[in-house]
C-alpha cells in the first residue's frame, strides 16, 4: 500500500513538472514576452536571450522589474510587462525559460550553457 502511494506521488510530481513547463510556455506567449525576447526565447538585438538561463537569475530580474526597479532606460521597458505577474506566473515562466528545449530538434546542445553568467 505504501509503495502504491509513493508511485502515485512520483507520477504526480513528474506530471507537475511537464505541466509547469507547458503552462509557462502558454504564459510566455500570452504575456507577449515573445514579442521582444523571440519565439524561442533566443533574444534579439537589445533584447537578451532567456532560454536555458539560470532560474534564480531570471526570477531575481523579474521580481526586481516588478517592483519598478531598473538600471537603465532600456530596462524600463520591462517594468510594465513584469508588474502584472504573480509569484506563480514568475515561477512558471522561469521554469519554462530555464528548461527550454527546441521542439523542432527535441534536444538542446548541452555545451551551450549561459547560466551562471550573472548578466546580460
Ligand atoms: C517591449 C519589449 C519586451 C517585452 C514585451 C518583454 N521584455 Fe523582457 N526585457 C526587455 C528589455 C529591453 C530587457 C533589458 C535588456 C537590458 O538589460 O539591456 C529585458 C530583460 C528581461 C530579463 C532580464 C534578462 C537579462 O539578461 O538581464 C528577463 C528575465 C525578462 N526580460 C523576461 C521577460 C518576460 C518573462 C517577459 C514577458 C512577461 C518579457 N521579458 C517581456 C524587453 C522586453
């Protein structure tokens, strides 16, 4: 009985991970993040790429923008997009961005790691 319960819990938590990713993806497009950061969160000139960046870093930046803090005029642009986000929105978005993989290739290059760089 006990092992049955842990199997159920395990599959629920696995399910929760992929649901979080999916929900984060939906939010990314719903909130218009793709308009500046790109369809694949790859970024473009003046707009940093977000895919596979450290979750802690992304969360820190979004919470900072949400509280109205930015370091320069370019970053001011983020404030109106971050302000409507709830804590769980930020959690879903950063999960999606951190774990991002390209659905066309079904894999991502493990040698491409930008996390931990701490800046844009
Ligand atoms: C109108 C364009 C625009 C939209 C829409 C937008 N961003 Fe940004 N974002 C920016 C700019 C500009 C910066 C700051 C670039 C810099 O620091 O020079 C930025 C920075 C960030 C950063 C910090 C990255 C870093 O390297 O410092 C994160 C995280 C981020 N955006 C997430 C999001 C999310 C999530 C959304 C959707 C809710 C979103 N952005 C929507 C323009 C946009």
